[in-house]
């Protein structure tokens, strides 16, 4: 099928809720993506962060091939699924010893986190610890997903427009300001929920004291701390989980994107005493934790570990930041270069959409978020030469602006 034919199919049959470019993706390998016309792109935003270890990583491909030929899907009732248990173990051993509920996307992971926070608070209230608590405090410029509840959690009015009434119980505060959270927490607050680094909101890295201060505050007030690690999780920032950069643990974290090495999977991980509140009948997902997605996740963890990709993510981040800071000296309209590991933002003093288009024409895929922030989420397995090539293209586009 030609590119024009595929686009025609979309125009006729697919809901136009995405702003697509006229490119039909047909093949991916590592940091590279090919379109239907044979053009090759260096992909520094692979799958919106899903392909954390690049397109079609051979270990993931092999694991999925083996698994789909043996067992594709069974439900969580009445069955135990070995691969699900093994992936949960990998997460627990590399994070805070939490127990995992598996789902299929980031929004679902956050839904599960919010439901668990409320259910845990309800159990505590039933035990007489405090009155009913249900409020969840979230931060301006957060992004937690597109279901109605996660839209309500997402503190950006542009995502609320036209969808009222939103589920109640969310309180929005400025990001990177623990003092305001201290003032807002009240006896109805069940949880505080933030991204360790805000992704869609502009790759906002909080100051060093923010997450530790939230942890102390939540402990003092008996409130749960939830980290949305959908974007920052599974090695992206150079640590297994973003919060490890600050040495603080959440009570609950959500995961998705890179968790399945390219396959759809989400997760909600909770400290065991909190996880206890999700008893049978309280929450579920038909596809959640299916053998194929979990086998892919296990392979992704093994790849990250055995190929030293956490260290590579750190190296890539430094390479990009060093280069972009040098470009900033030359072009004069780059306001800031920030981020950790393979999660980098380049903030401009002007909209970045045209730059993204120019890069695309020149064979480089990047993203622009929050209007002015170029966002790079390259594969953790990218080579120094690939990153240098991407930076050459980006520098060319920036210099021509
Ligand atoms: C931090 C964060 N949370 C949640 C989501 C929603 O994930 P999904 O699109 O898989 O539902 C995203 C997606 O970009 C995200 O970046």
C-alpha cells in the first residue's frame, strides 16, 4: 500500500484525534525507523518513550516470538501466570520491594494507583485511624493520562475542556513547591501524586529538596505518596526508576511506556502493606499481565541489565546536554537545557513545532511539548555516533531558525 492509500484509509475510517504527519511507519530497528517510501529516520522519540531500548530489540523480539507460539493469553482468574510473577519480581527487586498489579497503559496504572490510594484510606478510616479521605493532590503541568479520572488528575485546563463534569477529589498545586502542599493537605487528603520529572509538562526537573520534602510531609501527615513513573520509569533517567535519583521511595508508583520493551503493558506497584487493600473484587484488568507483554518486559529488563543500558542512558544524557548547551551559546534563543539520562528538554524562547518539522524532513524524529520545549527520549541503547548524528541534524535546524 502506498503512503497516500494508507492516509486515505485513515481519512475514511480512523477517528482524527491525532495530529499526524504524512508518514507511514513500516519498520524499526534500534534507533532507526523506516517509512513506506523507504526513507530512514533517526528516532530520538521512539514510540513516545515506549521503545525505551529502541525499536524491535532482538531480546524482546525473541522472547515475544517464543511466547506467542506457546501461550498468548489467559485471564487472571482462575490462572497464575509465570511470566507475570517473574516481571513483578524484577520490578520489586530493583525498586522498593512493592507488589505489582498489571494493566495495559499508563492511564490505567494511574487509575489503579488512585483507586488503591482511596481504598487504602477507606480501610484506614474503617479501622478508626481517621475520617474518610479521598482527595489527591497533583501538580500543575502534570500529565497522568486520558481517562476521565486521570484527566481530572492532570492539572492542565487544556485537557479538561469539553469534558466536564470531571470526577471530583483532585486538588491542583504548583509543581516543585512542597510548602504549598504542606498548606493544602487536610484531613480529607488521601495522597499526593507527582511525576519525579514532569514529561509532557516540559521536562521539568524538580529542585533537589522537593521529592524528599514531599516524602517527609506525607509521612508526617499519614498521606500516601504516589509517583507517576510512566515516563521516567524502567531506566529512562539512568536509574531503574526516576525517584531513585533523589533517594526517596513512593508508597505507590505507576509504570507503562518502556516497561514492555515495545509492547503494551502498564503497572501499579505498591508497598505491601498498602497493596493489601486491593482484595479480590476491588480491581481487575482482562488483558493485564498477559504472558506476551510480561515476557517482553522480562526481556527488556534483562537487556537493560546485561547490556549496561542504565550507564549508557547517563552517557547519552550528558552527550546531548553538552552539545545542546554549546549550541545554545551560538543561537541565543535556547532558554534552558535540562533532564536526566534519556529524558532531555531543550526549552526555546519561541514555539518549537516548526523545528520538529524541519528535523523530520532532515531525517530526525523529536517532539515538542508545552509549545516551547523540544523533548528528546532517545533509546537507552543508542550509540555515541547515533546521538552525534542526531545532534548534527538538530543543530542544523536550530541554526536555520
Ligand atoms: C507521566 C505520564 N503518565 C501517564 C501517561 C499516560 O500513559 P498512556 O498514554 O499509556 O495511558 C503518560 C503518557 O504520556 C505520561 O507521560
